[in-house]
C-alpha cells in the first residue's frame, strides 16, 4: 500500500487535531510568546504540491518465529528520509497561513539532534519553492550538537547564498547534546523581544509536543483505512524513540477514529532505545524513574573484548561500551513524554527494550534482508549507515521476540528514519555557525533577520 501526500489526504483531520490539541490564543500584541495559530492554508494546488512528499507506505515483511511483521515506511521524502517531514510540513504550513493573512514575517527557531533540523529546513524551502511565501517572509534558524553535523545535508537553502544567509545552521560543541534546547530556550526567554523588534519579525520556538502530534495522526488514520488489524487481537507498534512523539501521535489519532474504526483491540506500543539514552525504557520499568543506577552492570570480557550482562533481558547482553552513543538522533534525557507513554503501555499493553551497536551489527545482514523484501535498501557496509532508527527498531524487535518479551503476533514496525552515506550531499562544517550560548546564538539570529 502506498499513500502519496498523506497530509493532503487527511487534511481536514489534521486540521481538527490542531484545533483540539493546541489552545487558540490571539496574537494581540501581548508579551506572550508568538504562535501563528492553528489554522492551515486553503488546500490549493500549491499546497498539494507542498505536501506531496508526505508519503506513507505499508509493506508486509517475512514472518519471524510465528510473528507476522509489517513495515510502516515514513521515510519516503528523499530530502529528509525521516518521519520528521510530516510534522515539519504542518508546522511550516501554519506559519504560511499566518503570513498570508497578516503580511508579517515569521522566523522559526528549532533545536534538534539533526533530523528535525533537516526536515524544518526542507519544509521552509518547499514553502518558498512552491510560491506559498517569499524568502524574505519566512526563515528558520536551527541549532544542533556538533556530533550531529555528519547527518546534515545540503540543499538550495545552503547552496543559494541569500537563502543560506537567511536560514543559518548553528552548531554547539558542548559536552551534553541536549544543551541545544537550553540555548534555544534562552533565546526566547532573554532575547525574544529585542530580536523581534530588530528584525521586524515574529520569533517562533516550535519545540512543543502538540506541534508534532497533529501530523502523526495520519499514521493511525492510514492504518484504519488501508491496513487495519484484526478485530480479535491487538497490534504491537514498534518504534525507535527519543521522546516517542510518533507513537503519541498515533495514539491520539486512534482515539479520534470513529467508533467503527476502533472496533479492534487498543494498540500496544513497544519502545526501542540505545544505551546512550535509555531513559524511557528505564522509566517504564522502574515506576517512572530514569535513574541510570537501575540499568544493569556490565562486566568486561577479555576473550571477546565486549562488555556483557545477564541480569536484565531488556538491555543488551553485549556491547562495545556501556556508555556508547549508537546514534546521535536519540539524545533526549528524562523526556517529559515518559509519563504519557508509561500510562499508555501500562493500560493498553506493550513494552520496551534497549539495543547496542554490537547487537545491531550482529543482526545487520538479517535486518537488511527483511527490509529489502519491502523495497527499503540498506547499504551492504553498515559503516555507511548515518541514521540507525529503523535498524534499531528491527533489532530491538527481533531480540525481544527471541527473549520471549513479545506475546503479540501482529507487529507493525514504524520506519521513522533510514539513510546512509551517498544518500545526501553533506555540508562542509567550516561554513556553519559555532555558538556557545544564547548570546552567541542571538548574533546568528539577528544577522539572519537583518537582511
């Protein structure tokens, strides 16, 4: 099943989700932070063109140990190759609507581990290229940790000198990747009014859960319409997560389905994380606590050169490094979404598991073969992988099945991201803006909006 332009297909439902999830408050000149409102533009031919990359694909996979596996592929936009396309298109569309109605400028501020930054930049570029807004009306500043720079990709937003100046990429070299959120938040708390007045623009900090949930309802809507689960058994949704926005969006979409569409058992959710940020899995199994002391202790095995543990089957049995960062995408510690996911899983069913690079490499050939049947190609050399989300989800699922942690038979893996070297043109690190704090980011934003 291939549903092209899913956001256009479910445009009315996404608009309804926005109205339900986000409070409507006017931009009345008060000192409260700017929001463009929740309304989307009219679904014109230009908007359809803008939304055309929001493709959803569903493909059955080979069964594994009696489990029926399928893939929900959300990576079909070649400019991003991640599910971040969906939310970013809707966020930028709201800014487009505001600009079209008021003639005022909007400048978006986005901290990101990489994928959200890539998708927001692509959405802004698409809005400009489709003629929805002008380059002088809408821009975006992204800030990413230095470890994520190899994920960043070139586009006309970088190769065109004017667009590059208006849409800067800031890089933070601090020890904690999540500091990019603190720096971006500091811009809004300490410098927003000055920047808005200086640049004659509206500064929009988009890192709010509800901004992302509305777009991800299309996962549940497309599932109900095109590949519904059986009525008599639950479906398990497997997702590699940092904050689990995608699964929460699916859950909200399922809750809004008409009653006939909800005749099936409530969905079960399964979280896959890595050792560098296992907080949601820890929280799920330790009464809401993500205290790292609850993680198992690893012992070094001189014969294999690996660290091993046998006390907790929801953590890797082996790893090259107990502190390894498998993928910089997953950097969020103590996500505020954990209580919601804990409640959902405890009420409806599901679970979670943590994977290691050693496990991903051990099963890489198997995963590559399974995904190849669905038309999703992984490179032969795993060293070329730049986005591990989908591999992590598959390995976590296979490990969980082997360890008898998954009673469900109907399993849908959410393909939230997969790309490798050669899939994109990398950015030269020397052309990016180094920032150390909110003050230095202010200079970058100020320059971008002074044009």
